[in-house]
C-alpha cells in the first residue's frame, strides 16, 4: 500500500512537470506569434506612412514648382524659370504628349471657331492644344504639372492640387495655358534635381465679335477625370462651357523643360 502511494506521487510530479513544459511552450509560441504579427503590422503601417508622407511632400513640391512656373502666364517679361524637386526614388517624365484640350468658340449666328487654328503652336493639323508632360511618379501615384494645373492620379481616383488659370465671369472668359514641347525623357533618382523652364512661344488672342459661348473639351490618358470632374465643372464653368459671354481671351505659352 505504501509502495503504491509512493509510485503515484512520482507519476503526479511527472505529469505536472510535463504540463508545465507544455504550458511554457504554448505561452512562448503565443508570445512569438504576437511579436511577429505586431512586427509585420508595424512595418506595414510604417511603410504606408512613409509612402503617404512622400506623396504629400511631392504634392507640395509640385505645387511650389507650378506657382513658380506659372509666372510665365502672368508676366510677359519672364522668359525662364528654375525649380527643384526631391525625387526620393520617384521618376520624373517629360515629353510633348499628354492632356489635350480643344477650345471652341460658339457665335450667336450659329457658327463656331476652333481656337487652335489661330495659334502657331504644336502641329498644324490638329484641333487641340497638347499640354505636354511633366509628371512625377511613385508607385501607382502620379502628380503632374498639366497646363498650369497640378493634378494627382492614382488607382483610387483623382484630385486637383492646383487649379489652372481658367476664369468664367458674367461677360468674359479667360483661358491661360502652359504647353510643354520637349524631348521624351525620364529619370529616377534618390536625390534632388533642377528643372529649367524656358519660354519658346507666347501667343494671345481676343475674341469679341458675336460671341455666345466658349467650350473646352479634354482628352487625357491619365488626367481626364481630374479635368472633367474638378476643373471644367466648377465656378461658373458648366461641364466645360462658359455661357452668355461677350468676349474670350486665350493665352498660350509654349515652353521647353531642361534638366
């Protein structure tokens, strides 16, 4: 009887020891899993934060660049502007293709004029002004200087960071655009890069005879939604049309970009 009780005590202590080891292993495994999960979540959150911060910095930088470059629209004596961008592993692309705007004057007698035909800018056999390309891309997001505007496009939608110089008042429309005519080129870097904008052509036309409306239509591979939803349908513009006006002033400045 005593021997039986003595053996049972050994078994009890052995079982308790095994249980403690199993409990320790389980707790340790849970701790390791939790640490791994938190690490993965933390790293992902940090990456998302850094990416968002990079995009916000790029927006601010492109907006500042646009404010500098748009001086060529407001001051005819300015022939050149210089600005810098910190690329931070992003890519800058420039070229002569991009958003195309067609500006049509509607007259009270039922006739219409295509404004591009009066401008010696871009190709002769076209009805549209090509705004060219000056875009910063990181991941799936693109921030572009587009005719004086700054637009942002991503897989989730579009936004306008800076409005272009388009004005529709009670009796007058003013349309001022910057078009880029430069070589197709792109560069990726982690450093800052300087860009020089030079005026190649500046033309202004005033339309003030039998004017009724002016209409702007857009065709863009990347920024069409931004223009249609956030630019050409705000203020007094109604789906790209400025109605019941007496005159239209159109100014187009053609520039090149070197870097």
